[in-house]
C-alpha cells in the first residue's frame, strides 16, 4: 500500500505542552501517522521524544492543540477503548513482577469482555516465545523481555504500536531481532509502528523518519531526505554524512569533513 493512499489514524495538530510552570517545551507540534506506517522518531537524548510519545498516546494532555485517534478526540476516548486502538511501551519496563511470560501476555486481554480472535499461544508464536511461555520475566534476556511486552500488545489488538526507546541497552543482535519482528507485524497484521530512537544507523531502517530537537519537529520524510549532513548537524551537533554504497545500501560516514 503506497503512503499516499493510507488514511491517517493518528493526528497531532498544533500541540503545545509545558512541564509545570516552565516555558512551553512542545510548541505547535503537528504530524500524522498513517495506517501501516513504519516511523522512527529520531533525536538526541533530551530532545523531547518521550514527551511526544506520551502526548500521542494520551498519557499526557496538551495545553493547546488536539490529538485525534482514528478521527476521535483522544482525550474523549475511555481507557479501555483506547487500549484497543493504541498501545504504548515505555522506555523502562517493570520486570520485577512474579509473572511468567504466558501470564503477562494474557494481560493483553484486559480491555475486552469478549476475547478477540488472537490467542495467547498465537501471540507467543508470532514473537518467537512459544518455548518461553512458562519462564519468569526475570529469567529472560533484554530482547526476550521486550518481545514479551510486544506479544501482550498483539493480544491487546491495538492497530497502533508506540515504543519509547525499545532498543536502548540491548545488544545489537536483539536490536536487529526486534526491528525485524516489528516489520513482520506491520506486514502481516497492518500494525502501524512509531519508535523513538537516537541511533542514526537504526533510523535508516524505517520508511519514514521524524527528526526532533528541543521539542520541535525539524524534519519529516524518508530517511534519505531527512538525514542529510546539515540536518544531522542541527539535531545532534555532529558532523556525519549518510552515504550510499554500490549495492544500494546506506550507511553513516564518520570521515572528517573539512
């Protein structure tokens, strides 16, 4: 499905937000996420990615502007109904709970009086965790823990998955596995994905990138258009360049530029 034909499922229009009595941190933020989009929200630490994710997920309410989810004012959508539409995974996950993988995944059914079509077993299979169903969360690797929470959101049935820095503190093996899993879910179940991240190389794996600095959206579009040398300098204060290799791959050049 081409991006031009995708209907918008999440829309932020002129959103402002301030912490306490401080000056506005988010100012006039506007963007949309389409059905089936695969979006990387990229910026340096402290750039506002987590705040934007929480505003888009309804965990924070804007002081001005609007957030709409499938055409509805997000603030007017009840918690259980919201959980059926959008799932938010925070940067820090509480793993010190006495649950097995299967038990935690089953909690994805909480918004429903009548269970959806997907079963716990199917969610575990899709995330490669069938053999870990009886394992305790505390006994899992970092990548397995992330996949467990994603399996729970699959059972939850939300069409929009928002993940705040899920790759942080993961070995490269688990980072790659997690991105591949999300791509698979997007293709097989048409789930829209928005992931906050600060790794420029990983951002190249996304269909669309939104570049953030100090609470402002300074670039939006395909990685090859947004991740230019000048934009990366503006966002990260680092002089690097995105280059293409002979086999159509892309990579970050660390060569000095004088």
